C-alpha cells in the first residue's frame, strides 16, 4: 500500500480482492454513496496509471456491484493535478502561479466519463474557476466528448437519493 499523501503527490497501491471487501459490505448494507480516491491502482482494480477517481476501469469496477452515488475525492488535489500536468510540482517549487495548464480541465471530463456522479472540487479553487469548469463540461457535452447520457444518469441517481432523503424527514 502507498504511504504517499494524495493531497500533495501521486500515490499508488496494488488493490486485492481483500481490499474490496469493505466496499462489497457497504454496498450490501445499503450505503448511498462511495468516494473514489486518487490512488493509481493496480491489481484487482487497475486505473491505467491514472488516479482511480478519473479512471473508467476503476470506477467501472465499483459500478459492477454498486448502483449508488459515486463521487471523486477533491479533483484539485496534487495527485490529480500532477497526473494531468507533469510539471505541476516543479512549478510549485519555483513559486510561480501553477493554476493553469493546457490539459488542466481534462480531468473533469475524465472524471465524468469514468462514471462518477459527483465531482468534488474544493481546495485552491475560486468561484471564477468553478464557472470555467462548468462551462468546460458544457462544451465537452456539446462536442460529444462527454456522453450526455452519463450526465442524465448521474442526475437521476442524485435526484433519487435526494427524494429518499427528504421523504424520510
């Protein structure tokens, strides 16, 4: 297992069937949502060298046995930024503004295409950047690089659980 902190750097781990047991148990117990972290996974779950949160194969493995909400961990964390901008950490060390790169927004499309219902974007993001992310996702849907059906399915899952939550109160 990796000891690296995905908030700050890339990390990897080999995932075994035993590692998935808590997820199987949670799904069987009716948990409503699972967060996918940014480990580059190998073994039973393979994230193809990318953080699991943006990998179709890793999120797809969860979808095989879980039909609840799947969400990313914070997509502004170091492990994801460095996967899409290999110079990110060198840039940080230089003291320059490292918030922009040509491939920076691709992580959001990849996270949706991987099958996540909710994308978390919290640290180091200002409101203008959030607007830009939303605009980028819209343009990717219009261009066909993000399947609108994925957005619709995610919306349906979110609304399903929202209705369940509010009908209990």
